[in-house]
C-alpha cells in the first residue's frame, strides 16, 4: 500500500514537471490571443492566429527565436487594426521587437509596460491614434531599448524626463504629435543617440550649449516647433552629423562658423526662422552638402562665391530673404544642381549665361527680384528643366526660341516683365507643358497656331500684352479662360468675345508710270505681257461687277424672303397643343411642330415679333428673345435659338425640352411650349415684365435703386430656384445677373436654365463661348479638361452674383491700366478687415451689417477655387434663412 501511494505521488510530480517544461509557449499563445481579442481586424490579417495551436511561430506577423522557440518579433505594420493595445503582450517575456506602426490603434501607451518587457529593443507605435500624456516614469526601466518611434500619433504633455535613463538609445522619433514644454536636459547627453526627431510638435526652449555631448548623432530634426535662441557653437562638435533640420522655428542670430567642421553633413535645412546676417562664406567648406536651404529668413548681403566648391550640391534654396547683388556666374560649378531657388530677394544684374551649364537642373526660380537684361538663349541647353520661373523682374528683349529645346519643361512663368516681340512658335515643341504665364509684358504679334497641339496644357495666360489676331482654334484654346486673354485689344476669338474679321488678299496693283513714256522704247515681250495683264484686269473688273450685282440681287431676295417668312410664321405656328404633351402634330418638310404644355394659343397675331426689332427683349449666347402678345391677350417671351447647327436631333431636343417644361417653381421662368423645324427652334416662356437684375443694378436710376431687403430677397429667391434645379439634376450653366428677371412684386425669376442640355454634348468651348458669355461668373474648372463640370459651377456663379448684388459692382471692371475682379477685391478687403467698405455706397449705410457681411462671406465661400469646398445650394438656402432669421448657427458666418 505504501509503495502504491509512492508510485501515484511520483506520477503526479512527473506530470507537473512535464507541464513546467513548456509553459512559455502557452504564455505566448495566450498573450497574443488576448491581444487579438481586443482589436478589430477588418482585413483578416490575424486569421491565422488560432488559440488551439501549440505554437504561434507560424502566425502572420510573428517571428520566433529559433533557439528558444519563443516569440521575438511582433510586426503588424499596416494591418489595418483598430482598438486598444492589450496587456496580453506583456506575456511575451522574450519579445525583442514590437512594431504596430500604420494602424488605427487608440488609447494610452501605458499598457505597454517596459518594465515587464525586459528584452525589448525596438518599439515602433508610429502612425496610429494613440493619445494622452506619457507617464513621467514610463521609461525608467527601459532596459536595452535602442529604438523608439511614437511618431504621428496624438500624444500630448511633456516629454518624460525618464527618457534620459535610456542609456542604450540610438534612435528617438517623437515627431508629429502634440508634445509641449522643454526637451528634457538629459536627452542632450545620450551619447549613443544617432537619430533625434522631435519635429512638428509644440516644443519650445533653446538648444543647450552641451549639444556636443551627442557625439554619435547622425541626424537631428527639430523642425516645426517653437524653439528659439541661437544655434550653439557646440553643434560643430557633433562630427558625425549628416542631416540638420531646424526649419519652422524662431531661431535667430547667425549660423555658427563651427558648422563648417561638419565635413560629412549633406543636409542643412534652416528655412522659416529669424536668422540674420549674411550667407556665410564658410558654407563652401561643407563640401558634402547636397541640400542647403536658408529660405524664409532675414539674411542679407550677397551670394557667396564659395558655393562653387559645393560640387555635390543638389538643392540650393535662398528664397524669401533680403539678399542683394547678382547671381554669381560661378554657380555653374555646382554641376549636380537639381533645384536653384533664389526668388523673392533683391538680386540685380542679368541672368548669367552659365546657367546653361547646369545640365541636370530641374527647377530654376529667379522670380521676384530686380534682374534685368534678356533671357539668355543658353537656357535652352538645360534640357532637363521642368520649371522655369522668372516672373516679376525687369527683363527685356524677346523670349528666346531656344526655350523650345527644354524638352522636359512643364511650367513656364515670365509674367510681369517688359518682354517684347512674338511668342515663339518653338514653345509648341514642349509636349509636356502644362502651365504658361506670359501676362503683363509687351508681347506683340499673333499667337502661333501650333500651340493648339499641346495636349497637356492646363493654363496659358497671355493677358495684358499687345498680341493680336486669332487665338489657336484647337486643343486647350477651345476652352481657355477669358481671364487668360484679357487686355489684348487686338486679339479675337470666342474667349475674348470678339469675332475675327476676314482678311482679304491685297490686289496686285500695276504702276502705269513704271516704264518709259515712249512706246517705242518698250521691249516687244513686255508689250505682249502688258496686253495680257490688261485682258486679265478687264476680266477681274467684269467679275467684280457680276458679284456686285449678285450681292444686290441676293439682298433684295433676302428681304422678300424675310417678309414672306414673317407672313407665313403665323401659319406655321397654328398647330394646337395639349396639356400633357400628347397633342403633337407630325412635322413635314414644309411645316413645323408646335407643342404647348397647357392651353390652345393663337399665334396669328404674334409671329411677326420674331423678325421685328421693336419686339426684341434682348440677345444672349443661345439666341434672341422677343415679346409677343397672343390672340387671347396672353403675353409670352419667345426665344429664337441661334445655335441650330449644334442642337440635338428632334427626338433628343423634344425629350430635353419636355423635361424642362415640367420644372415649376415660383422663382423660375416657366417654359410654356416649343416649336420645332430642322432649321428653326423656338422656346416659349412666360413673360416677366420687370426687366432683368443687371439693369436694376447697373443701369437703373436713383429712383429705382434696390433696397437692402429687395436685394436679400433676390439673393434668397435665386438660391431657392437653383436648389430646386439641382434637386431635379438640372445644371443652369449660365447664371448671371442678366438672366435673373424681376416680376411685378420684386421676386426674382431665373431664366435660361438647362439650355446646355439641348446641345449634342456639353462641349466646353460652347459653354465658355456661347453660354458663359458673361465674364466673371465662370467657375475656374471650365478651363480644365480633366475636371468634371457639376452643379458646383452654378454655386460659383451664384457666389459671384451675391457679391454683385451686395456691392453693386460688375464681376469684372476694366480700369485705365488694370482689371478689377470682384471676387479678388472683396476677398482682399476681408483679409484687411474692411469688408464693410465694399457694400454698395448707394445704399448710404441703410443696411443691417449683421446680414450684409455674412452674406458677402457666403459669396466668398461659394467662389472657392476648389469645387468640393463650395456648399450645396440647399445648404446655401439654409444659411441665408439663418442670416435673415438669426439663431445660434449664424455665429459661424459672422
């Protein structure tokens, strides 16, 4: 019995000992399963994590030490995980690397206790949504930790002082968080630190004099904080530094000369600070430099010639300082330059011809200086150039045709100079060209037709020059913005709303006095030639006479035909209609088809108006509008379309018109019917007797001045009409003050809506030249082929209309030597705090500022350059009603 009991006890102890041999695997599995249970895994990246497995070593994202078979690496970067970090990870006692970067994990970091992960060397929790302060003692037991990255989270508070105890730390990245306060002094003494990135936080203070204690430092980035003071001389003691980025702070003084000792350094970025003094001559001693950025400081003096020693330099940016003198010709020694930007300075002299030797240069920006002379032809030798900016200087002479050899050029800006001569045809060789600005020069001649073949153009600004002739008629120039061709009095074409006159060839004129007066001295051959010419002249004169008689005959016939058409129009329009679009007679070759959506009108007394100037109400991009009184005394407005060649087929035309005929709103001019023949199309609208908004604003007398309440009602009513159209998926396309009619009660009625739907395609040339004929209302996306035209175009035009109604000014006004764009003027006044000065002076202060100013701000929001930033018209209506009836929501606009 005693032996049996001993055997049972021994067996039990054996079972316990066997279980103790492999507890760790169960701990690793359990810890990871607990972690999995606390996160969401929408992409199924952790699908292989099975709690029934004996070992996690084959799980996705898990690595094990081959000797101990324990989990050493958990790398779940970019797995799309969300939720909180679980304490289950603390069971991974042999964890060497924990990387959960680029997920959407939330919560605090405190659950990852470093004291319990004694073997952890790499901790990467970057690019998540972790938040809150880090406990002050968090890093006290950081053990062998060598790399910490908490970048791109939402951590706040101060950087823990306990970081100073991480003696083995080689890399620390706390960038793009909300850390504030001072950097713990102990960090500047971590002599094992190789990389320190504290950029894009709210840190302040100064770099301590003992920075040379970071003797192994290779890279330091303190950009985007509130650091101040001078860079200490001790930075020259960090011999191994390769990269220095102190941008976007408030550092002052001069960069210390000890920096020239940093012979291995290839990046010095000090932009956007308050450094003063001159660009140091010693900079040429940092011969490993590849990037030198001193932009946006207060540096003065000249560009040092020692830069020629920097043969490895790829980026030189000295822009936005107060540097004077000339650009040294020796800059050509920097043969590896990719970017040269010295814009926004006080440089004088000429553009050195030696820039042509910078064969790798991709960006050359010398804009906003005081450079003079010509654009050197040698610039055409820089075939890798992608961006050339020389605007706002005092350059003269012609644009060199050699620019056409810069085959990689994407952007060219030479505006605001005094360049003369023609636009070189060689620009048509630049097949990658997207943006061109030649405005505000003295260019002459015609624009080369070949430019229309540039397939990637997004903008081409030639405004304020002396160019003449016809614009290229193909490619981008079919949709060019009217703003881009302003103030060229002799240009013609659709974009400038000026037709091009036909140029007849000059006749050959023979001088009868060019030979000897004595016939006997004239050679026989010449007598024969003169005889032939005389016969040709007689034939030409006879032909001219025939043509003249023919023109007169055709004119007489045309008058008779018009008279006949006027008499027969009534007969052609005698068809009856139906109230549900059902009564539509057939169309033959000699008659038309009339459909009225209600009633049975008598056109016998009204058709004469179509050719009667006295009955004409106005003309637009689509045609002329006539006032007609029908036989029953009912007044209608008939639009006679002048785009017959562009109108859809009869079937498509009728389908679209019937859709427009179903649109009914108190602020929309109702479409009452239509008339169709292959050569004549009429739209029949209700007649609105009060005139259009343009005349009330800009041509009315003092007695007919619109009050503030009337203006607000017009704005609100127009907004409601557009919201209704957009709800029915109809885009107006042609909103302008001349298309807003005012009825007898002062209510607005929007006309000409949806007419673009009658065209075979929404061709941007047609939209810009026919529909958007009123300069100033056109949304900027009309000029870009790749941007979809949406109802946000109407929102832009409505925003311009708001500003026009409130200010009483036209969308574009031409001054003696300038062009004032209303949106820009109001936006500038808002930035300067004087927006109230823009309100129509004729109102004499009789307006509520708490309504007028928010309305103007709404107008500016609607005219945002980015379509997605503009509100929907339904939202606009709600905002206007809040402004008229104040509530808590109004505060957002005031």
